[in-house]
């Protein structure tokens, strides 16, 4: 038989169910007491800087290398040791544990690791304005509760404790009081299509979603067939419709004595021979009638990408055209 191998205790097979449960609980308490002793050793290692002396970066690294623990578990054990074990002041005086009641219950074997970690999180998150008496009262309630309930029930009690001792809650971080960060990058391709990408804060994103949602619903075609557009296509059409509604509202700021309008190269329009009136080609007319049923065209000159002027037609909402005095350069689409 290899060293360390043990034969199953034959007396266990003779025990009654309740006796087995009692033996299990006693063994668990013994394990917890031994774990408390191990935490005392971890605290001494940390206090005496043993990790540095043996070539480790810190105490956590020593625990990982010697006990083969994960970084998470090593951090948890070090946190328990620092909060639940006595320490030593610079003067040599012994300091009691930060959470004495939890420490005592741990050494009696009454608390599982999950209980300990939950109580540490609840008590350590209490704000500094909570006095010592209130902290000790909260700690005592949590320890007593942990004797009879699993750790998840402690979370509910901890929330009630925080609501009672800190009704206003923690102060918001500075970044929450700053102006929300919003980004939108635009790029127009050679074919005139606009590509964009960006990100909005939560409130702006929610507003955009609420605006697009009713406009992006699928609609059957005129002949009764189902809407074949994908979700992204419906969202794109919804955004275009929302932009048109905003542009037609008359509430946008004026830029260069003009409200927002669509400028089309004159080459995209047909000109009736012998007249200054323009004739919209079929595909342009379908587009304009879709985005501006009440639109009129106004001819002008605008520089192209090379800086040279080109003849253009501006598509403006009907109400915008009438809001200004008519000029000789205003022509209706033929």
C-alpha cells in the first residue's frame, strides 16, 4: 500500500444517516479551523516580507508558486488574512483583526469561505461616515445570519444594511458628471454613398432607438406581399425618414443663409431645349418624390471637388422655398 493511502473506515458503513451528517459537519468545522490557522501563517508571511526574501514578486506570487493556486484564489486568501488576522504596528504592538467578530466565528469553524468573502465585501463597502458602532452592528448581524443561511442570502441582508446605513448611496464617479462622449465619423465614397461609424452614450442611444423603432417596423407592399427588407435595411430606411422629418420641421439652424437641402449636380437633370426650365430624369424624379413629395428645385452654382464651379439644383422643402422672397433663379421641376 502506497504511503498516504487510507482504508475506508469500516465504522462509517455502520453509521445511521443522521450520524453520518453529524460526522460530516464536525469534519468540515475541523477543516475550517485549520484554514484559519493557514491564514495566520499567510499574514505572518506578508508581514515579514517573506516573498521578497525568497525571490518572489510579492505574497500573492509566493502563494501561487508554492500552493499552486490561481491568481484569483491567491488574492482571496491574502485578503482574508489581512482582514481577519492580527497584525503588528511599527511600535511592535499587536493589532486586533479589522473584523474581529468574523475572525472569531471563522476560528470556531462556523463560516465557509463563501460566507467570509461575502461579509468582507459588504462591510468594506460601507462609507467612511458610518461609525464604528454601526459597523460592528452590521458585522454581528451578518455573522449571526451566516450560521443559518447560505452566502447568497447574506447578499440580500447586506443590501438592506446598506440601504439603512447609507440611504443616499455612493457618490457618483467624476466621469458620470462629465459631458457624455459621443462620436460619429462620416466618409463619402466616390459613388456618393455615405458610410459612418460611431458610438453614443446610453441616453442618446436609447433616444435614437426609440425614434427609429416605429419607423423601422416591417410594412407590407402595396400588392400585399410581406416586407422583404432585412432589419439593417429597415433601420437604414428609418434613419433616412427620421432625417427627412427633422429637415422638414423648420427647426434646424441656418447655415450660410440656407436651411439643410439636397444639392444635385445639374448633369443629373435634363434641360428642356430652348428653355431655362429643367426636366428631372426618371430615376432622379423617383428619388426626389420619395424623399420630398412637396419639393421644388432651385438652380445655382457650387464648386466641385477640384474647385471649379458646376451648375447644380437644390432640392428644398416647399415651405422653405416660400419662406424667402422669390428670385429669378428659382425654377420649378418640369
